């Protein structure tokens, strides 16, 4: 059993912490919100992000990063993408070269259009070369914490690190596969959230299954083009972090990004939608970063471009769909 620090006590971080604690690991869960720490300590419940779910006694909640990281062998980060850089800056003095750093954040840095492991490598590289992994795949937090069978992929250029995470995280309800393709796993896990917003728009407009199937298929083509341009392997995008996560996020009612799209399709304004959500919908910020990344790599991404225009208020959802349908005809 390992000492594991989970940094970030939102839905996903809490679910992973609970699953790891149930497997017998000693888990420190760092939360930004003091009320979450108090709730877990007093009632064994994350009252803000996962109310009415009993958390294992093996989770020690704290607001102190140094306390959370003290003695940790694996550091699992599940923070929103836009705070990754600043949080790692705060963590830096507490990190050690022998730690395995696992990023479970599905997003792209908005300021520099960098993948999360690129951000972490840049920050931690000031002190030492980190042992980095990326964790992704089709996974709703509430189903994971409930114990529904779930399969994920852990990617790293350090095969020994990926295999260690695979062994320690896998259980009767959680199965991990390994990969060396960090680029494909991270881009697949992040950009599928944009396609999920588009899938929500379709639902919000009251359209049927035909457009959703077309969207998922053409969305996968977009994600794959960008991933290949950035150096990913083809087979990765047909796997758990690509097609698997895309299908789940585009069709599941628990998808926050799909929910944002559905509300946009019903006519609500983005600011109003985001203002009413406590949890982060990564697809909104990722859209802006992906547009930059696509331009940098000269990759055509028509669905992403239309989602960007909808978010910016430049086009209505119905106009965006019409423009996609009226694009120049071409081979598949």
C-alpha cells in the first residue's frame, strides 16, 4: 500500500481519493475550501461537491499543502486546468524527485495552450526532472465512487512509473491500462469536452440521434487531427482516452460540458450558465486554448471553431449547425 496525496477535492478528486482509500492506501486529500475539510473530518462527506456520499476513514482531509504532500509516494492532481500552474508553484518546495506525479485534469492551459503534464514539467523542472503520468478515460465521478466498473488509461514516458500507478490504482471496480502516448491521452481527454458542448447544443435544440452520431464521429476526426499534429499515436484516439471518453461525455447526463451546451441550445447566456454552476466545465476554457493550439499546428477544426463562436456570442446554436452543414462538400 502507498501513501497518496490527492490535490483537489472536487468531484473527480474526491471520487479518486475514495476509491484509493477503499483499496487500503493512506490518502491525504487537499481541499481549497475549508468547509470541505471540516465536512470530511466531521461527517465523512464532501458536502459541497459530493453530498450524501460516505467517504472512507482512510482519507485524511487538509487545507495544508505541506501536510498533504508529507511522505507521499504518489501525488495525484485533480484541480481545474486554469489553477494548475499556480498550485504547482505553491507545491514546489514540498515535491521530491522520487515522487510519481499523476495528472488527472482533463484540460489545456489557456494562457500558453499547453497540456497539463507540459505545465507540470515546466514548473517542477526548475528543481528536478519529474516522473510524470497522465490519467484519463471515460469516467463520471459519481459512478466511480459508487463502485461501478470503470476502465482508465495511465500514460507516461516512464514505463515503470505507469506500471506502478496501474498496479496501485487498479481494484475490483477500477481497471487501468498503460500507454506511452501522453500527448494522445491528454489531448483526447481535454478536447472531447468541446465536442460534448456541441452534443449538448444538439440536445438543447431538441434534435435527434442522427446529428449526435455525426457529431461524435466528426468530432473524433477533429480530435485525432490535432493530436496527430502534436505527435500522438493513431491507436490512442480509438481507445479509452479518445473514443471511449468522447462517447461518454457526449451522451451521458452527468456530463457538465454537455449540460452547458444544452443550456446554450435552450437560449441561455454563457455567463448565466457558468454563474449557476459550482463545478468547473473544462470544455469552455479548453475551447479557447484548443483554437490557439489548432492555429499553431495549422489544423482545421470546424466543430471547435463553431463552439468557440457560440461561446463568444458571435453566432446562435442553430446558425452554427447550419454553417457546419453548408461547408464545402468533401471526401470523408
